[in-house]
C-alpha cells in the first residue's frame, strides 16, 4: 500500500511586517517595517525559477539613512500607508524634521524607484544628508526553497553610464543590476567597497559587497528636498545600467504619475468602500504583480504561486492556483492580462496541467494527478467569456483542448461512473478516490466544453459532452449524497464500495458547489453540507474569534474559507472577520490564528490574494444588489 506522505507547511515564527511591492519585471517581497529592502528578485526562465539578491541578516541589501547637522538619525517607528492601495509609503516625524519614503515599481520598466523626501519643520537652516547604504552578500535561487549560489558577486563604477553596476557571475554572467540617483553621482557622495575606485570588486560566495549613495544639502526652514534612488536589472550588467539610465531619463515624477494613473484606472473597487475596498484592491494588485511575471531573460510571461520567498512553495506553477484563485482577481483588474493567462494555459502549461506542480516553464516539478487542476482552465475560460463576451478567443486551439481534455479524463473514470483523482485539492493523497468536489468541477467543465463545441459548429460532439455532464451529475447525486447529522448532505468522497467519507478541505471545499453552478445556493442538501462544515460535527472546524474551517494539511482557519462565506455564506460575518484580521499585514495568507487573525501558515500567498479580492468584489456588489454567483456560459 502506498505511503500517506503529507507535505505540510510550518507555522510562521517571524513577526516582522513587510510591505511587498513589484511589477511584472521585478519584485520587492521583503520591504520591511524599517524601510529596508531585505531582498529583491527577478524571474529567470533559463533557471526555471526566481533569482534573489540579498544582504546579510543585520545588513539589508538596501536601507535609507538620514543625518541632520552631521548626526545620524535613528529611523524607526515609521507610519505606513499604501498610495492608491498599492504603493508603500512611510512617514517619520521628529521635532525639527519630517521624512517620507515611497517605493514603487513602475509598469513596464525593469526596476524600481525609492524616493525620499525630507522637510525641515524647524526654525533654523539644517545640514541634511540623505541616502542609502547597501550590502550585497548573497545571490540565491528559489523554487519552493531558497538556495545560495556559489558564484561571485561583482561591482564597479560604470563610467559610461555613471552608475554603480553589479553582476553575478558563475563563469559567464547570470544576471546584472545597477543603481543610481536622481542627482548626478559626480555631485553626490558614494562608495563601493569602502572607496570610489573604478576597478571591479569581486566578492566570493558569502562575502559582503557594501555600497552607499547620498547627498548633503542645506535646507531652510519650511522647505523640502527630494532624492530618488533608481535600481534596474537585466540579463547582464551593461543591460542593467542602460535600463537604469532610461529610468533616470524618464524621471521619478513622470514614472510615479503614470504608475498611479494606471493603478487608479485598474483598481477592482474604484469608489470608497472603507477597509473592505482597500483590502480588495491591495490583494488584487498583489496577486496581479506577484502571481504572474515576465522572465528577465526571455521576456515570456509565466504564472506562479507567489514571487515571495516567505511562502513555503514559491516560484512554481499550480493550475488550481492560477485558474481558480488568481485568475478571477486578475480578470477584475485587466481582462487583457487574464486572456494572456488563458493562452498560457493552452500553450505553456497544457500538457502537464493536471500534475501537482510545474516549473514556471510548464515542465514537471512535483508529479501527481489532480482532477481539480485539470478542470481549472475550463472554469476560468467560462468566467472570462461571461465577463468579456470575447468569443473570438475560442478558436481551433480551444476546440483541440476540449478534445484533448476528454481524452485525458477517460482513464480516470471508475466503475461507479465517477472520476478518480490521485491527490486532493490539498495536494495530499486521497483515502477515497472519488471526490465530490472534483467531480462537480468536471461536471461543470463538460458543460463549458459543450458550449464551446456548439459555438464551433460541432453539434454532435457538443450534445455528447452535455449528455456526459448530465450523466455525471446524476451519478454524483445518487452516490455522493449521504445522511449526515444535520440531514442529507454531500459526502467529501466515496470509494468503489460505495462507502462515504465526511470531510472538507478548504482548498477545494464543498462550499463552492453553488459558486461553480453545480447546484443552486438554496438546495437543502447543499445548505446542510455548508452547515455541517461550519459546525462542531466537522472535526476540522476551528472555533475562535476568527473561527473557520480547516483541514489536516494546515489545522488553522483558512483565509479561503472566509472567502467562500463572503460568496455564498454568512457574508456579513466573514466580512467583519476579514476587516478585523491582521492577515499577513493585510495580505492574504494560507491560514490565520483563530484568536488574533494574524498569519499562521503560508505568508505572502499571492494566488489566494486574487481570490480574496474577487470574493470581496462579489460581497460588495451583493451589498448593492448586483451580486451574481457562478459563471455559466
């Protein structure tokens, strides 16, 4: 008998607050509460994962500094906000000065801007030194876990571009980056490795490569001074330094205005809706920029769980994550990006779509057949068509995918007329092979396929697919409904003997049956099932202030469970919990503490953030009488 091996997350110990920000090219997942950049990263298709640039534990790769009249100031106790519900901004007030910091990654550019603004609020002219210190100590590769590269970190002053230029080499260059200021470096103070030499400084693996950049000005009472640091990355150092020059030529005011205009236009909730609207927009943007990315080396778009190393299986692809969770949030922000995600599912990810986890390029990473993942793309397609009515997307590729899908599911049909899966939505082995939830998704997928084939003029095949959907639905209702303690309910799973298992798993909950259109929300069997999931009869229901269903994979309240309540349950209760919960500093995580509401497992969960944003949109629309559940064609 096969071993029941579970791959489960560890509980979070670090209580540091982070303010991640990024764009399609570059991400800063660990901008901490002191304004320090602990790491930034890019995505490499050649390496099939994420390349990170890091400092040392007490010496971040980039940190602001301020000196007033020659005395360096302690930069702590920042007050943080998010400009346009996304761009991190801090304020620090002292008796005679005020410091503001803004970090943003403008769309379309391979870099970011760190802007500092100092204001003299005193009555005397002050000598102000403003700048950043950095320490590049390690370059790391991340797929699931993070591993340090054994190559060398190299830095030099690039006289041609007048930038500090860096490159990681393992033989030939692997990746490069560069930094500069909004003021010419010739008019600023800078150091690399403790001096202003122009030769290459080579730091072996694990050794530090320190640098600093700053400017001293005289500041009269009531006046301010702004200094911006630009950082750009590319395949090697010359490309990075020229991308930096382009950022400098654009200038931070233009870049910031263009970026904030884009954010304003694409916010899922544009009107003021308090903290609920803020959480919706923040998590929507987090998913948009952290669950999808452009590879720095090939310029291809890829999808992933998250670009943050704080998540325990980051920088890898799950079809479920991409198409059931992240996709709805992306669709609210940018239908064109959602369309691109669907295209990637048809091309890059299609052949291995039902396998547990893939590398970002679509090749196999973690084997194991999952029926819900195979169905996920068609459910996303249905949602896209309902929202956009863009039937031009349905071409011969989509028709071919329908036919291939039907071939893929054939070997998994069991003797009961239900379909098996090897792994459950928690990515763990199943005890009973026929999951009600998975079969319900398959039932809906067959309906979507029937609609596509009918549109393509293949009427006979469309009727056949629809008949298979009706047959499967009948089998589910005959075999997967059992008598529970609260009345007839859907079982989690059944086996070949017809025995049932009462269970629920938040990553693929029976609470979603109505959302996906398998049954109406008022169906008594469905209502009994939902009531059982949220009752003491469910051995994995976690009580508490932030009580919610859990599962063996992670025995704490799941954020996704609160999302389901927003959609088809006690939405006012769930909304109150989410508004009160700290989550992962307002970002979606896998689970939360039942009493505090702070992240317990799975921090920086970008794909979950997409579904959280989507759920909040639906809940807020319902409050105005415009809610519509499900998305049938």
